[in-house]
C-alpha cells in the first residue's frame, strides 16, 4: 500500500509559494509529486493563489483524485509569469480572481504573449455573474466558486483536461463600456500612476479638460476613485496588463 507524503508550506524567491513533501527539494520552482506507479504520466497543475490554507486543501484534494499529480503554486501574477517563463509548461492553471498585484484575468493575455495555450479555470469566492462573464470573455475554460465541494472542483478539472468547459448555469451578458480615444488615453495614463499635471503635459490639455475626462471615466465604469477606475479597467480588459 502506497504511503501518503505529509505536506508543509514555505515561501521561496519571487513570492512563489510551493507545497512540498517533508523531504524538501531546493530551487526557485521546486514542486510536490504524488507517489506513482512506474510508467504513469504525471499531471502538472499550476495554482495561482495567495491563500496558503486554501492552497494546501486544494493540493490534498487533487492528490487524492489523481494517481500522479505535480502541483506548483505562485502567490502573485508576477510569480506566475516568472514560473511560466522559467519552467516546464503545466497541463492546467487554476487561477484566483483576486491577487495581490492585480486580477487573475490579467494572466490570460500574458499566456497569449508567451505563446502558451494552457487551459485555465478561475477559482473565486465571488458569485457575481459579471465576474463570471469577464472570465469567459477573457478566454478562460471555466469558473468554479471556492465554496464548491472537492468533488465539484475535481469534476471541473476532469472536464477541462478532456477539452470541455465548466461554467455556472447562468452567465449575465457582459457589457464593456465604450470609451472615446481620449478617455482611453487618460485611462492608460492613470494606470501608469501619473498625476493630473503630468497627464495634462503628456496630452497637451488643460487641467479642466483632464478632470472632465476623468469624471466621464468614473461614470462609464461606475466607480468613484482612481484606484477603482484602474481596477475595473484591468478587469474589463480596457487596460493592457
């Protein structure tokens, strides 16, 4: 009878969180691998999530279901991108919607830029139909609520690995506001963290005109601050990652 490896969690460079067997491997992208019979193919899954307790539970669920599972984890977009550039391409990405350095949806265009066709499932505590529609619009293969049971998560992984998708029954139509070319320029410069004075200089416009464009952006995006404006702009794909 195969013995289960006990698990531990630690942090390594580039904000990478890795779940490991007790007998640690060393290096920036070490991994955990379930015991497997000779000749079994290893399933490689990258989990991008910054909650260690949820991550540990998810790894245990995956390893109970799959005879051979190699699970790597990144706690931020930056760490995920570094891993994808530096390591072997995983078979599947499980992606948190909200990460410390941005929306998990920003990883999807990064994959296209890197020329990687890796299926992604969004994992989130949000039940907002708009978030689900955004994930579908961005090109994800599925969306699973974090409160779902282990069987549902495994069912979703199985479906996506077989070339299918996994979505909630009801997805609201996605409405992305249409910005004028000037509003788009202002939004891009806001995302760079520039103050009004510098935006005025870049676009050769008066401070009053810039304030008018920012007010229009707030109304179009349904927000009340620069931080919210940038956050919603990123989630809608209006700001390039």
